C-alpha cells in the first residue's frame, strides 16, 4: 500500500472507533455504535485474515440497511410494481427481503438460500436443476423476486434470470464506477473463488433478455429492475 492509502485507512479506522462514544441506536439499521464497530472489525477479519463469511454477511446487512434498502424501495414504488409477496434468493440474513416486505405493506416473504441461516424457509442450491425446481414449485402469482450480491456468486447468472422470468426481479450488484474499486473487488473475490461481474457482461446479459430492464445507479451498486415476461 502507498503512504497516502495507509494514511486514509488509519484515519477512517479512527473515525469508526470514535463512534463508540455515541449512545443512540441507528434508526435505519437498529444497531448501536458498538455493534457497528464490531461489524467493521468482522469485515477486517474477513478481508485480512480471510474466509469469515459470517462477518461478511453481517457487514452486508449493515451496509444494505443503511444505504441500499430505501433507494431500492423508492425505485420499486416508482416502477409501479405492487407485489403480493417478496421472495429473496441467496437471502443470507434476509435484510433486503424483510425490509422491502415491510415497506411495501407488511407483505409475506419467502427466504431462499443454500445455507440454512435462521430465517431461511427454503434451503436450495439454485445452481442445480433440483434447487431451481424446488423454488419454482413454491412461487405464486404476484411474487417479486429480490436479491443482493447474489448473481456474482453463481456460475450462470443468466440461468437464474431465465428461471424466474415469469415474475419481476429486483437485483442489486456491486458494480462500482471507480476502476480502483473494481480492481480490488475483482482480486479479492478471485482469492475466495468467486468472479465479479463487469459492466460489459451485465449489459450483454440484460440485452439478451426479452424483457424491459431499468438500471438505477447507486454507486458503487447498481439496481436492476427486470420486468416479467409478457403473456
């Protein structure tokens, strides 16, 4: 790391540590400052020591509830979708599905993941035919499929979008504009056996869909709003 990078890192870690003096709970996330610092500590453990997946999804929940949930809800509302249920794929701790279900009128929600996290209703590996079939059998008219940082975790994201073509989809993915962010993310994912998506691949993937797609910029995230197949 360069001197300036280390200076920035040290400063930002100090800023994070100084928040423990506050006593108020964050209304967006429900976390106390002490819990937030523990989440950041877990993220550092995951990135620097390696492989602490529990810490990673804790951070994803914190970040998502703080910065992604509200604009995702607003985009869905502006889109005019009026779902009867929210189905979250690769749900993890379920922050996106749970948050959207509440904001959209306290809808029922179905949580899907290949790992048996506490909130998971359907344990299914969506990279297998059996897993996809199992979830399809539980789908209902009026469902809205949502996902966050899920498409880059599967070998064939196109297959996921094709499988759930009969319902609208809201998908969040980390696609930063800053090339340094993109490079560090790509390298870090590669170390853990995953492949980051890039703009060219996403554009080609979405162009191949026979569906209307709206892209909402939430840098460093993008939100893909994909309409259901007509007819």
